[in-house]
């Protein structure tokens, strides 16, 4: 079981659903959420300032979000400022079918997988296996 | 000769004198008349001498005349011999065939050429004019005869004609026949000497050149021939234009020959094209150039022309040939086509983007709905009505989800021409599909017969082949015959460097007579089945073709359906 995971998604129902599935799967102790890329970046900025706070071990990232989308978040997060967090794995969780999106994932080594919504127990089990 | 006449006269004289003496002696011995005996003897001698002299004179005169005739005859003979020798030498020296025709006796003689050129042997050659005429080509014979006989009737001496003459092997050669007439003192033709020349090569060349000329004259493409070198600072001078050129530009040959093609340039002519043309002339290189040119009336048009350098036997540039086409309409169409392609590409991109967004926006809430319903499944609900509503909601949601997933798959297949392929075990893929379909499969009485040959494994897209098997298998289950065990036979084998997969069931089948063209179409349903979306076979076909394969169907109502898929390995 992971300590903390971060969900970045603008849809409250998705967030609610994910929380329920994750707790059901006993996948993680703590779930923190961000409604878009910018909120997630701010969150990591805060983590840079406060070493006491728990750093998430895994990020579930949506692509289509207002203010700052998933790709922009990954661009920003890949910068040297956040170098200390670059060991965190990212799973893109999206309903996209655009082949360009699927191709773009390869540009970011921190992205370990792409999963289609909705998240399910079986998916989480596979992710857990991959992380071990 | 003179001596001979004298000898004859002397012999005559001696014999006559001898006879006169004998007669005189006898008359002296036996006659009594003495008075006249001396007189008669003298008279006889005188007469004998006189006739001997006359005889000698006549003989001498004859001799003279005969001698003159003889020398004349000898001279004539020598002349004839010389003439015959000359004829033989000429006949041997010339490549022509000499023909000597005695018109009155209709005897015809041929020189050796008739054998060497036409291949006849002596026994085949006829000695009358009939043989000559019989061997003239049927198409030429009548006209030639008419011309020949009208010539014979005329008062001229010389005649010539061209016709085809048959060779011994049955082929024909073109000949030029020149004849000369010999007439008697009344002007009647008695003999005709002819010289026949084999002009087959010239004739064939003439025909070939005439054909080539016809091409130049008849072609719809304009043709210009120019000199080799620049005309001062202008392009090389035009020496020939064909009729198509005049038709295209409005310039007649007489007004354009001697001019430089610079005359066709104008304000819109691309200087780069001119520079390219000049460079080609300098480098003596062939080229194809397009540029805007101007007609005689000032109208502009797009000209596409090739320029070809022509070299003489000494490998020196002698001329330029330019074959030209008015491509104004083609250019216009090209521009329109390009514009259309640009517009269509943009529209297609917009549509693609729209479909991605629509798909995403549909899938996002739908995935939530699916997730939420999955959660509800674990909650115990006592209210039966609510349970029914939730069940209906769940069924509809899953159907909607499947439909959108299928549509998405189709969209992705059409958008991905080069799909990823990997070495796949067909048996394993089918096993996996069976496991996934187990719940559905176990609800019915069935018998699955598989026969996968090992060597049929090949590089293929795993998710596509999984999807194909899932679709075909669920179709077989959905459309099984009632009250009959469902038998599915599936096999894979190697045929002509292709993997052939046969999927066969004994279900209710499809009426192909009615639906042959629609069976793999989009939104085509052939049975009233609640879950049917009319997408399955369209998706199967798209995926098979997406992997470079083909699919065919055989089906009969209430007998079953058979799909044959072939995937070439290269």
C-alpha cells in the first residue's frame, strides 16, 4: 500500500469515484487532489518549501483540464526546479483517443503508463504490481 | 582476187585456143575447103581472145565488188561483237537487271541480276512478257500495264515506272524500271531494253519518312525546330513549325520562321524558366520547362515543352527540337485540385479534432457513469423497483460504452495506417478471448473445435486480432440457432505465405442474396437482436484490412456462417 497519491483532475465526480475505488482496493493511505495542473504545481512548490509534508509517491494525471492541462503540467514539472520529485511516477488517466496524445507520453520518462477512464480495481492491481 | 580472175581468163583462153587448134587441125585433115580454113582459125583465135578479155574484165569487176562487201561485213561483225561485249560488261558491272524484250516475237531475256536479286534459278525464269507481268504485284500490275501500253503507242523513246516485283520466295521488292524503245523504219516498236533497279530500301525508307512526317503534321502537340546556337543575344532561330503550332499560337509558319522564340515571352513569363532554358541550350541538355507564353493575339497561356538537342554524325549540335503543349487547362485544374486538397485536408483535420473532442467529452462522463454503476453493484438494494431501474441503467450504460468504444476503435484504425505489429500466437490469443467471453459462452450449449497450426503464428497487432475474435465469437453466440448445440470450428493454416484463419459456426446465418454488399457495412443489422449495434463486422473488416489482410464471408440462412481471413506475411 502506498502512503500518499496525488489525483489531478477537474471533474469532482471522477475524483469521488477514484477515491472510492482506491479505498476499496486499499491502494493508498492518503489521497490528495488538485483540480488542474497549476494547483498541482503550487502543491509541489509548497512541498519544496516545507520538507515536513508528505510527498506523494504516485500521481494520477488527467490531460484535459482548465487553466493548466496535463501536458503543460508535465512540461513544468520536468523543469530542474522540481528535480527532487522526478522519481515520482505519473500515470496518465484520460478518456482521450487522440493518437498524438498517446505518442506524446513517450516524451516524459516519468510517465509510467496511460490508462483509460474509469479507473477500476483490476487496473489498480496492475499498477501496484508494476510499482513493485 | 585479181590474180584469180586473170587465172580463170587465162585457163579459158588456153582451153579455147587448144580447142580452136584441134578443130583447125581436124578441118585441115578431113576437109577439102582450104580457102576458108586459115580464115576461120584466125577468126576463132580473135573471138577467143576477145571473150577471154571480156571474161577477165567481168571477173575483175565482180571481185572488186565482193571484196568491198566482205570488208563491210567484217566491219559490221566487229561492231556487233564490240557492242555485245559492251552489253555483257555493263550487265555484269551494273546492279540493275537488264531486260531485253523482242516485242514482235515476244521473246524476253533477263540478265544475271534476275537470279542474284530476285532469287530465281534459270529453270524458273520465263522467256516471254507474260512471265514478267505475272510477277508484278496485283495492286501495281493494272496501272503499270496501262502506262506501258500507252507508252508503246506514243512516239516517245523512254519509259519508266515503279512497281513491286515478286521474288522467288514469294516476297516482293520495289523496283524502278526504265525502258528504251527501238523502232523499225516505220516507227513501230520492235524491241525494248529495260534496266530494273531494286529500290526496296529507298522505298521503305521513303514510307518510314512519310509516316514520320505524318506524325509531325498530324500530331496535336506543337513542334518547333530551331537552329543550334543563339541568335546574337536571342534564343536560336526557328527553322520549322508544324501545323499544330500555328493552331496553338496563331502564328503562321511564314511569319515565324527565322524569328527567335523570344517572341512568345511576355510580362508574366517567369524569368527563372527563361534562365533555365538558356542554361539548357548552353549545356546542350534535354529539359522540360513550363512557362506562361503569349499567342499572336496577345492571349497568355501555359506552355509545357520539352527541348531536345539534335546532334549530327560528327556529334556536333545541329538543331533543337521542341515538343510543346498548351497546359493552361491542366494548370487550372491542378490549382483547383491543390486548393481542394488544402480545403479538404483542413476540413478533415477539423473533423478529426472534432471527433476526438466529441469522443473525449462523451467518454469522460460515460466512464464516470460506468465507474459509479460498478460501485452500486456492490451495494445491497432492497427496493426491487430501484434495482430494476439500476439494472436498466447499467445495461444501457454498458451498451453505450461498447458502442463508443467500437466507434473509437474504428476511428483509431482509420487514423493509424502503420499499426504496431508483434509476433503473436493465434492459439493463445483465442484462448484469452474465450476466457473473457466465458460468462457468455457458458450460458449456452456449445462445442468449440480449434485447429491452430504452429507455423501460422506471425507478426500481427495483438489488440486487433483479440477484438476480431471477440466480435466473431460473440456474434456466433448471439446468433446461434435455437434448440441446437452451437458448434464453432476455428482453424489457422499457412497458405501461399499467408496465414489463413477460418471461423465457422452453425448459427442462423445471414441471407447473403439480400445483404451481400452490406454485410461488412457500417450500421448494418441483419437480425433483431437487442444488443446489436451494427458495428461489429464493420470493425472486424476495418481491423483485418488495417493489418493488411482480407476477409470474405460465406453464409446460408439456418445453416451457419463462415469467415475466411487471409494475412500475407510480408
